[in-house]
C-alpha cells in the first residue's frame, strides 16, 4: 500500500478530508521522531514497539584496497512487532 492509498483509506474510514489525514499522519510521524530520538520508545497496542538503539563504533575494511575505516556510533530505529503480528507472520510462513 502506497501513502496515497493509505491516506485515501483512512479518509474514507474516519470521515476526515485527505488533507486532514495527511496533517494527522505528519504530526504523528514528527512526534514519533521526537520521542525516539530523545531516547524514548513508543508502544502501540496491537502493532508493536518503536525505539532507537545505539550502535557502537566499529571498524570496517574496504575489500578493494584493504584500508580500514572507523565507523562512528549512530542511532538506528528498531521495530518489535506485537505478538499478534509475530504469530500471524509465522502462520503465513508455514503455509507456503
């Protein structure tokens, strides 16, 4: 589902205009970004938990010339799905 399809579907289900849905989603994404970058986490029941983990600095080697580079530490977004989604995906995997 692309973002336009998401906005259209949410607009139809909530009786909000597409512009209002876009504004709500933008505010939600900004709030998520602010909370996560400040070291917090967001847990949405039925969906999962969003947080940021700090990856430490590490050394990487360029395979072409063999030079070693220091990669600085950084924050990486992490998503932990709710138990419902884990079991749902497991069922899909077993049906293949």
